[in-house]
C-alpha cells in the first residue's frame, strides 16, 4: 500500500471502508484490497502464544489440581483470546469470549465476571422460546458491556448419549427443540451487535478422544438429526459465525471438510458468515482455508506467515482464498458496527440480570416425582429444615459444567442463604441448617443424625460434567447413590433435589417421594430451588433428554463401535452411528424400552386437561400447512404451565415411531382454559414432514398416511389423527 494511497484514504479522516453508505460486504472488500500480505496473514488467526494443547493435563488431572493450580493453568490458556488490531487500517482488536451459558472465558486475564446462567440443557427443559430470548438477551448484553465482539455459542450438538461431557452446553437429544431454542438465543445475542457463533459443527457428540475420532454416519441421519439445528441457526437465526469441530467426519477433519463447510453450509443453506476453528482444531493451512474454514483460534499454529506464504508459493493456496476468508469475517464485523465501536467496558447490571436468571431457572426445573403431593412444602408448617449433600451441591451455588465455558459469577446465592431469604419473604421463621457430606462419606452418620432431628430434609445430589472428558456412566458416583439411598430411609419428610449437567439413573428412586431436577443453576441456585420447593413458583419444566432406567438400555450398550469407538486399522477411534435415526426417545420407542422418565415429561403442582383435539385438513398435497387445535384447561387450584407437544409418525420405512414437530407452553390460572393452535408447515426449515431423499439429494415429503400425535410427553400422546398425503 503506497503512501499516496494512505493520503488519499485519510485526507477526510476516514478510510473508504468506513463509508456506511456501502454494504458490509463492499466495505470488507475495500478493506482487504488495501491490506498487505503480511497484514492479511496476521488477521487469519488469534494472537495467543502457541502452546502444545496435546501436552496439557487431562480432565481428570485438572480436576485433581488445587484451585490455585487450576487458575494458573486457565491463565495460561485464556490470555490473548483475540486477534490483534491494525491501527493504521482502523481494524480494532477483535475480542472473543466463550459461551454458551453466559460470558465465559474472554479476552484478557482474569476473564471478566458475568451472570452464571442455568446450563443450556436446563434452558431447553423450559420448552419456551421466550425464555431462550431472555437468556440470549442477557448474554448479548453482557458481552457488549464487557467490550467483546464474539460470543462462542449457542451449542446445538445433540445429546446422543447421556455421558457426553458437554451435554450441559447443548440443549437436547431432539434436533427440533435444539434448533428452536438455539435460534432464539442467537437472535437475542446478535441484537446487541455481537457475533453469535453456532458450535460445534458437526457431530462433536462426545469428548472422549475428541481430537482424533472419526464419525461414520449415514447421510439421511446426518441431515435429519445432527445437521438440522445448524440449518435452523443459519436459515432462521441468520447466525454470523459457525465454529468447526475437533473430530473427523467420515475420515476428514471437520476443519478440512469441504463437503460440510462449503457444499452444505454455504452452497445449500446460503450461509454468509465465517467459520472459526474450535481452539486448536485447525489441522492445516491450505487444506483448511480451501475447505472453507476462515479463521484459526487461538493461535497461529497453522495459519502463520511461513505456512501461508509457502502454500501461496507452491499454489496449493491462492491469495483469493485468503481474501475470501477475511472478507467473510470483516463483513460480519461491519454488519454489527464493530469497527466503529470504541472499547469502553461498562458495568453489568448484576442484580437485574440475576433476577431474570432466577426467573428462567425456576421455569426450567422439572418435577420428576411427587407422591402424595408432598411438594410444595408449607413454609410455616415446620420448625427446622436441614440441607444435606456433598460440597459442590450444598456449600455454594452449583455453577455447572467445567471447561472453557465456565462463567466466573458476579455473585452467587448458596442453598442455605437462598432458602432463608425465600422463607423470610414468606413470613416464616423456620430454621435452616446444613450438613456437608464428605466425598468418602466419613461423616454420613452425622448427616443421618441431622436428618432424624429435622422436620424436613432437603437432600441435594447430582452430577457436574466437564469439557474434555465424558462421564464414566450416567449413574452418579457410588458414594452419592449410597448417601441418597441410606438417607431416604431416615426421615419420611425427605425431598431429593437433583443438580445435574445431564440425565442420570436413580437406583434409589423407589424410596423417594419427591424428586425435583433443578439442573446446574448458576448464580441464583439457592433462590431458584427454594422458590420451587415452597411453591413461590410452580415447576413447569419438561425432560429435554430421556432418562434411562439402566445403562443396558442405552444405544451404546454392548456396542463399542457406537461408543467410545473402535480402531478399524487407521490408528484412531471410529464411531459408527449405526443406530441410525433411533437416537434419544426415538431409540427407546423403536426398541420398546421403557425409560425412567421420557422426553417431554414433567409434573406440576396443578393439573391440566386437554380437550377439543382436531387436525385439519385430513388430506393434503404435502406442501400445505396442517393445523392442530386443542383446548388446555387448568383443572387444579394453583396457576401453572403445561407444554402441549405434537409428534408426527412418518410413513417411510426406517423412520422412528415419532418425531417432535411442534410444542407450545401455556400458562393458565386455576380453571382457565385456552385454545392452542400449532401449525405443521412442510416448508419450515426443520422439514417436519420430510425425509432425506438420496436420489433427489434433498428433503422430500413422501405420500402416505401420516399420524399426528398430541399430548404432554413423547410417551403420553393419547390424541391422534391420520392425515393422508397424496
């Protein structure tokens, strides 16, 4: 770039690419045209000093570290989470922060504090797009307030197994539910001028050997399940960025897979944003850029000057491809006004956002069991309540899954404090105490004694997952199961509160009268659980991923090729999705296995009745919408919410018995009725009536008799009608 060019572009105090009358893409093209090759290469990657990620401690080793040692390790990893700016071109330092459960690891050290929201799996349990909008609004607002440009989220991989270490970051086993929630989170984040980044694209469904595994999956399975929520993010959410996964897809690393990064994402779906590598998932320079990956994070292990210049010289890479990668990212930065925005971090409204988090959390908890209407508890009927459990569940707010997405909370509400606050607000002087049970259960007798003396026992247990490692089993550790089992025999007035990252098995369930799944709640844990236990809020969450009764019921039982994968002679694990479309509730229904708790299940402190079910038309061409009507009545004595769910039986060989195609959460006062209308539109992005056709290479609605099911869970669908597609 010549000095004369600098003079021409700066004479009016403005670069040509800062002309707002131009489109974001036109501005990006002008900027890239003015850059030197060295400047271009410097913008292709993050500014972190390159480290050997493969030499880092394992998840188990990290968990065994002291808090100080963990902080030191995180400091090493999170410093310089940005792309360096170029002042002479007006390019700002590009600041990237992790998600998707709040503003996680961000640019700088220490990472900024933020509102620790309930985990994504909990948000999905709300079955409410409105909650997803509020959730995304908090994340987008706080990301902007902290001066960041990108929020790495939402995560829309599916819960193929209940042991996957990042299930807490993802929504559900169902692609439609995941897509609906992900779209609303995306749109809310991006309203704040923040780039949302859907992840991890694609089939990044386990943590075990995530850097090496190859996923073998049939095309119709990939399209109808695992790609579907990403398609919804692109088409319905207009998402600005996609994060490519660690794993291989059919033998080719996701960051080098032209079929998924270009042919599907861009050519078929029309994606206009850019693709960033997951941290250290980039595996090549020319290969990745040619395939459609645009940005390497967090360092320049591959897209450095030496590699890029060598690739340009030997023509394995063209300069137009380098320009394309930068134009894609700059277009999104201009789209959201990020070049004009000064870096001016502000202060988060901690209490205001905490109040919204409390509301979201209380509407996503699932009441799993309530024999004899034990819940809600009368706040003035008891003299003493004891909270019992291991440290991570009773000593402070359960802040959820570990790894790069973990949020440093602005404040926390521990269980005892939260319960005391809620009881005080209800005019109760009930005494609340706590017993922290040691990991080795060495003080279990102390806990039993406290349980004997208290009027009510709140027994807290659960499972907290972490990035980088899958769970050994969907069962809680034996020590917790033994603790729960033995304490349930002490006091008949015992409520079990589960705080989980993922569905768990409950071998002691027959002894429990009341079970509340509260998830990993984050900041407002103590208040949320107490609000629910004492009926300040009526629980209305629904199970977003099936709870199995035993590990032998899961799709990978006695099938190592499905999980954790087998070495087929190439030196790395190959995972075969040989279960096909039968994943999640589809698996249980296709195999006629009774789950512990089915997808979509959840109790309430009130009761509901469905009536007036109808489906129109009864015959269609497969292109016109189908309308489902039903009236919902609150037949109980307290206000509450029910989730009406519509499933469809597809008359095509190999299809599971049901697929979720619609849902609506309905809030009703006692005796109130409301007519609900749900539409099944064959042309919707989620392809509700379609199957993937190999000949047409597209989604196609096949002729036949389609069964429309309506109810309140995947197993409880008492209403059904047939629609004939000609």
